[in-house]
C-alpha cells in the first residue's frame, strides 16, 4: 500500500518539521514492541493511518491525523523498565504523551483526541472523531504486526540450532 507522489509530499511536509525536534527523535532510543522503536512504530502508524484513510476516501483533517499519529506514543521512557510510577503504562501513557506534545507543540482538538484516545478500549473513553478512530485501529494492527515480526524473527534465529539438535 503506497502513497501517490502528491500524497507522499504532503505526508513528508507534516512529518519532517516534527523530526527536527530532538525530543521526537529521542523516541528512536526506546523500544516499543519487539525490534521496533517508538519512533518507527509512530511513523508506521502515521503512514498507514494516512494511506488507509486516503484509499478509503475518508474526509479527514489530514495534517492533524498525521501529526497526532506521530505523537500518539510520545511518552519518552522505556516502558519495559520496571518503575513504580508507570506500573499502569497501558492506561497512563496517552496522558504522558499528550503532556509532552503540549510542552513542545501547539496541539489542536483533533490531535489531542488522537493521542488521548488511541488506547481505547483499554482506556474507557471512545475516540470521538474519525481521525482518532482510524489511528486507534491502525495502532493495534501495527502493534500486533511488530510483536509477531519479533516472535517470527526469534524463531528463525533459532532455526539452525533446531536442525542441528
Ligand atoms: Fe500507545
Ligand atoms: Fe502506539
């Protein structure tokens, strides 16, 4: 699933200004799922949310969709490291991401909704705009793909040992 050249240009115009900020780039030093960093996960969620939305000809605020998706996991810590203050990471990280996003950028209503509601139904409140609903769905698909990719690559890494042994 690919973007048309003009769509790709728009996508890059939304993403590149965010990537100029050191805190956004710092997401690349935290693992999200398996072998995927937070930055790559967020980029994948932004790319596929935009691509799927375009292919389905949805009416969206595309800039808000891409920016919100890119910042939806902007919590800036390694959630795999045990820490009492973030024991409920799954429930609390949307608020941490929103707080960081507000600290560095001007976040509009749709972007806020995307970041805050992307963990539904784990967090109780339903995404109330189309952009947030789409990112919520694509985030789950990307997360499952990243987890399976890691399991499969681990299995294949062990394959020679299985044959020998
Ligand atoms: Fe998340
Ligand atoms: Fe995510």
